[in-house]
C-alpha cells in the first residue's frame, strides 16, 4: 500500500478530527507528554544511533546540532506541550456575525485547514512540535523528517501516534513518510492534501514549489540582519550580536549579516572584532571592512548567504535608509533587528523593512513560535498570504461561512420582494 492510499483515507477521517472538542485534543496532548516521559530511554537510544550514523557519514556540525535530542530538548518539548494545552481553542471562533435580513444570519467561523504535509529538517523535536500543533488545531498531519533522524523519528512517531489514539482521537490522523521517494508521491496528492509546509534549503523549498499543485507555505532560507545604528547602546551591542550569531548557529533565525553605520565604525568594529575572535566567529566583509578588521573579502552578490555556522558578513552603511535598502534587497524577509536608542530611527526601520519579524534592540533568535507563546511552530513563513512569521495555531486554521436562514431564496431579493439590510451582531 502506497502513501497515497493512506492519504486518501486520512482525507476522509479529517472531518472527525475537526469536530473533536478542545478537551479531547488537550487530553491527547497530555497523553503525548506522558508517553514521551515514559519512553525516554528508547527515545535517547534511537537518537544515539542517529548520532553515531551521522558521525560515520560525515554529517556537518550544523546538522548534528539539530539532530541531537537530549534531556534539554525533551524538556523543551514537554514545556511546549503544556503551553500549547493552555492556549485558547483555535477552532469554532466566530470572526463575523452579520444579519443580512431578518432571519438570515451569516457567521464566519474558524476551522482546520484539513490535511497538512510537513517536510522538515533533521530535528527530532520538530516532529513533536509539528504533530502537537496539528492535533491542537484539528489538522491531520503527514510528517516527513530528514533521513539523518530516521531512528529518532520512527520511535517518536510511534509513541505519539499510539498516545493520541489511546486518548480517543480518530485513528489515521497522523502519518509518517520515511522513504525519500514518498515525497514525490505526497506532492502528487492534490485534492487530498490541503497544504504542504517544507522546511529546508532554498533549493529544496524551490523544488517542492515547482513539483506540486498543492498550496505551499514556508520560507526558503533565513538571511537575517542586525543593523547597528549610530545611536546604538554600547552595553547592548556585544550581548545581542553574540546571542543572535552563536546561541544556535544552525537556526534559520541566527544573524548572518551585520550592517554598521559608517560614522561609528571606528568604535564598533574593534569591540566586535575582539568578541568575534574570542568566540571563534569568522568574518567576511566588503573591501572597506577588510581594511578595519581581519576578514575574508566578499562582493555585493555574496550577501544573500545563509551560513548556519559561526560566520558573519559585515558591511558599513551610511545610515538607516541604506541599511533598509540592503536588507530588502539581500535579505530573505525572515527576521531583522536594529540596535539604536533613537525611537524615530527604530520606527522607520520597523516600518520600512519588509520582513516577517522586525525587532528593536533584541536578538533575531526570538523569532520562534515557542518564544512568542504559541506553544511551538510548524515553521516560519516569509509569505504574506495567510500566515507570516512563526506559524502557530492561528496559521493552521482557516474559516468557513455558515449561513442560517428560514426559507429565503435569492429570487425574492432579485425581484425586489425582499431587501437586504446589513446589521452587525455581537
């Protein structure tokens, strides 16, 4: 039996999950948490196997950081489940209630998207987060993780699937795709899959978009910036820059480019140079920068680069306007931050930078569904349609219109027998 047949069955069962109560879905989240705690030895053993295989296969340091699933990441998953459980039910919320005529009332009500396929990178914790978000939002989920996490994902998926079924949710609401060939099969499931969310490289996301008719939501890469304005606070400079670059270098919200106001370069560059040297950060920069700091020279065309390593690009600019122009040209519309004590400059930056997250005096690493209080995220979207930024519960629901009538027909209004009178209701 191929994955397509399972997806077709999932499409039929999805309305049952959509009709479940918030209490039932929360009970499933509790069941997942308890099952994860009860099976830690098996989970860590599977992850240990994945880590050994990664070493044997020469997997990069950035991928191995994402691949490792230890006590800290497990606790973060458990905390996310608890946070998610406490969030308001995203389903059945009335967004609009309008009387079109006496006895003819229109409701706009939130509902799940339906069946969502998520193809994600080598992160076992991502499987937990994505599955739990889909359950809370009433969506069926097809999960395809990176091949490097095969053992971890297989164990985690079985534990989660069994837990939600025992908790009383319908069977078949979660499906795991393991073979690489199943990606193309999934992409052919138009009419049965409502949304694809790919997480990975620019080339991978582009491939997904070009090979399916199913709507796709996500981001191709994370070229994030920090602009150091002439009115920056010296005390905030190094802590924010180091956090944005090093707190988790393999993350899509790690900073990749620093833009520094030319008028303060003589003060900023030496301080950052020392911090970079002490923390093993390699610097790439324009010819102007290489005269001020040990750096590998780079050209303008190289600035659209996501390193995911302790490497940073540096460029000097003549003010906030040039910084904004650079970010909008070379950035990926993910997350960008300004360091300044000038409120007017900060407001200009936040209004003019065309990104999903635009920050003032804080690290780009805050761009995360868990840190936003969403419980978790299925990914980060740089699209402007439907969902933008970290995609939590709100990004996993859509809406339907429910019209309540008492025998009215359009012909009555077309003939003039009846007339619409619009009235907003509470």
